[in-house]
C-alpha cells in the first residue's frame, strides 16, 4: 500500500507520529477509495492518543490553520487540495434515545469496530516500522471485491446505535452499485422505526445523495423494501400498487416514477429536476378514480401535485425557495407538452406553454421525455418523434412571438398614466386583457399594437384617456 501514500502530506504525518511515539493510521473513505480506484481529497487520521494535539502538531509543520471541535474530540485542517480530519482512537456505547455515543479511549481495533461498514473500517499504518501496512480485521477488502455492504458488528446493534447508518448503507449501495448483506438488510427492516430519532435534515441529506447517484432507483427500492420509505417519505410509498376493477388495472405508479427518475438521470445532474421526476405523479393516489366508460383516471393530479410540493419540501426540510418553486412548476406543467404533441395544435397553446414555463421550458421537455416509460418500442418511437415536433413548434413560435420570459409591452404604470388611474382593479383587468390578446394571437407582442388594444379595451370599460378628458 506504500505507493498509495506517496503524497508528501503522508511523510509529514508519519514523521510526527514517530517523533512523538504515537500510533497513527489513515482510515475510512480514503483507504476504501484506493481499492475502488476513485480519487479522494478527504483524509481521516486516527491516532492512539489525543487527535486534537496531533492535528495541532501537523498544522504547525504544514503551516495550516487547525479548526478544533472539542465537543467531538476532532480537529480539521486544509492543506493544498486535501482536507484532513484527526481523531483519537475510541470505543463507543449508545443510549436508546440518542445517536450521540458515550466515548472512551480505545485501540485501533475498537475504533474500526465502531465504524459503520467493513469497507469503511480499513486502515493503513503511518508508523515507520510498518508504514503502508493494511489493517483489515473484518475482511473489508473481500467485501469490496464482492461488492457487499456489511457491518463490522452485529447489524441490529449497528443500526440501533446509530439509525442514520441504515440510510448510509442504502446510499453507499446506490452510489457504488453494491448489494447490502442479507443480515444487514433484515436488520434495517427490523430497526426501521429507530430512524425517528434522526433529524430530518440528516435523513434528507442522505436521500439527496441517493437521488444524485447514477441509478437512484437502486436506493429507492431498498428504502421501499425495508419499510424506511413509508416512514421518511410516505407520499412516495403510497404510489405503490395496482388496483384492478372489472378487469382494468392501472400501471404501478411507484415503479413508473422510479423509471422516470432513472431516465432523467441519464440527461441531467440537476438535483431539483430529479426531484421533479420523483414528484410529477405524487398526487395520483388521492386523485385516482374508476369511471365505467374510461377506466382509471387521475384528473387534476398535476394541480394537486403542485399544491403538495410545499408541504413535502417542508416535511423533508428541503429549501422553501426558488428551488421548491421550480419543482412545483415542473409538476404543474408536466402534462402540457403531451397536448402539444397532437397533430393539430394552435399557436395559442404553444405560446401559453412558453409563457408559463419561461426559462424552464428545456427542463420541462426533458421531464416529459423521461416520462415515457412504455416497453412498447413502437409507442416509444412515436412519443419521441412527437416531442421532436413539439420542440420545433416551440422554437418557431418563440422566434416569431418572443413569449419566453414575457414582459408586458404596456406596463401598469403606462395604463395608469394614460387613463389617469390609481392602482386598482381596472389596471389589472386591462393588463390581463392585453396578455390574453397576445397569447391568443389577436395582437402581436409589440408596444404599438398593445397600446392600441389598451385604448380600445379601456373605452370598453368606460375609461377615457386623459388627453380626451374635458379640461
């Protein structure tokens, strides 16, 4: 392993360890990523002794500022492109109502035993006499080779002690495309209720990492099968299942959603567009109806779904800002381009989609493309061809009418000035009438035509321009 510790920082760490007669190791993710051949900039150093003092000695030698976290017994410093974290080797015990362990000094094996998974418990010695030697008491390398997530301790104890590890197990399995050990999987299902002692922020942080993986459906299937999803995100779990009445069934909206999510991940790394894929059909369960002549319907699921977005974002402690509004907009509009794919479609309908989507029209089209999950190759080809036609229609109308991110050619101030009005209902009515006329194609999106229309519409409302009012 020596060749993997050629960065000069390891020579410094080894020198400090030997000069001060301290046992020191690189441990965790950095070592794991050596075997996975993944670049890593985070180095965790564990010492038999005081981790903070060791960090301060390192900081002095590297001329780097050390951040100390006394409550946790850890310290951190940045050196060039690396981030180093230091801790003393310790063993931990837990109370039933808390993720915070009772900590005491321990051996390197004690410290490895407290790690979440065997693949994160690998350590490499930094001392001169055995520099570069791998310490792997739980066969972590074998688990890496077998692509397996397994716990050093009994899995039930590991997950009961720190229930966030259940989310981390699923996150690592998703990111690395590994399997979770059967015992660990059974333990997650058994200990799932313990997730309630973990903060929503920590849970959602892990959930977002799953969503940002190459194939997020791996993680969501684990979350569903273990029952965790029903606790942390019940609205999504409710999508599961097929109901059949009079021989007619609808598709399983849970697995459809996972396919849409995987599809969108092939074309974008945007977390919020991925969230839009997750939530696009979220209101199908509460809007589901069986109609004798039509079979299963989900009328209005896009409107109800958009109204559910703020509640879900609040529940999961996701940001209630423009990110949430973007997801809400995508959910609200996700059916609209499908209508545009029909052979006969008015320019007015195209203008309205451009007006409502604005700068997010490309994101909306990506979502609609991802929403095609049929296994019928003929239908897939037909849908894809239709969407290409929609893109061309959008482009043609936008070039001609400049509707995207539309700003009214006549402002409210203009209306008030012309008719001598204060801000009020009449101003809003005239503005809306101008917008509708442009979207319907009655007038072009130009100040001249909008002004002439404004004067006509004002007179219809009984308003007289100041220039025509008696003095």
